[in-house]
């Protein structure tokens, strides 16, 4: 898959960087990648980045292509560093067989590996690609240098970590004490991208720790009520307000 400059959104500091550095002194694609990553780890209101921050980030990013079903991390000899998913989805699982559970699915723009690096701990789960796609890698040494030498990047990144941890905590608390239909409604709302959940039912069932027939029964009821439409590895959300009402304990 070829990555072009048009694949990355424009940003104010990217324009400033390109004007200051000029086309002969900077790789436009690398800068666009860095600007996109900066947006993935937060917005500029709390910690704006300058053109030199973006250029420094661009110097350490590497593109990693992956195939469907490929294990990206979670092995004994995994590379240390930070993953930013660019295209495709990555399933995070623990256990195997009947004890296998999906703890999360990474979508484009999601970041992983930074917390494990900072705590000097291995990944507690295995990351396996659900689709063919690409990721941007920030190796461990580069990550350390950016945090040590670029205060704006450090503050922005640590704020992103705090936000992700808070979101995970809210999600766990939100599932406690809920019935299965309430959990399924919440899960569909959380995993929807532009009104669609592009995950197979086996993955959705594993994410809430139930057998697939139990999940299918709830989904069929939702479809009968015209809240959703079930397709092959796809669920279209037709009535998000109705799902919100059913997600409330």
C-alpha cells in the first residue's frame, strides 16, 4: 500500500513547518505523518506544538505494513516502542480457545505501547490484525528522546495517556451491573464508526465475555425493533437514540 501526502489531514503547525523548512529541506509526507500523529495524541489547546516539534517527531516515525491475521505485538521478542494505527484494525486479545477474550480493538488513530514502555512492562495482550493495513512506529529510543528533549510533545503525550486511561476506566464502570442487552447496546455505540460496527460477532461476543449464541439473540431482537441491521461482519446502526435508551441501566 502506497502512502501519499493526501492521506494526512492539514494542520496549522504543518503549514508553518513547511513554510519555514521549505520543500528542499523536509519530506512532506513525513511531516504530514507527524502532524497526523500529533492530532492522534491530543489537540493543541493545552499544549501547542511548534514546527520544530513536528519535525523532530517526523524524524523518528517509520511505516509498518501488516497483513490480515498477522501478529503485530505480544510475543517474546517484540520490538519496544509505540504503535499508531494508520489503516486497518488490530484486535487485542488475552487467552486462547474458549478462554480467549477480546479486551479492545484498535482503530485508525489509536495509540498503543507507550504505557507499556513507560512502565517497562510487556504487552499484557496480543495484537493481531483484523484487516490488511499500516501503522506508524515510534521506536523506544526515539520516544524517550522526544519526551526528554521536547516538553510540548511530552506534555501532550502524557495528557493523551491520562485521557485513554480515564476512557478505559469509564467503559469498565459503564458495563458493571448492566444486563446483557444493555451491555450490547453500549458496545455497539462505542464501537460504531460513521454508523457502522465493522466487527464480526465472535469478536463482539468475546469483548463482553459471552457466547456467540447469546449475543446473536440480543442482536436479532435489536434488528427486529429496527435499531440495527445485521450484515456479514457488519452491523449498521439505524436508531442510535433507541440504542442509547437501551444502554441505560
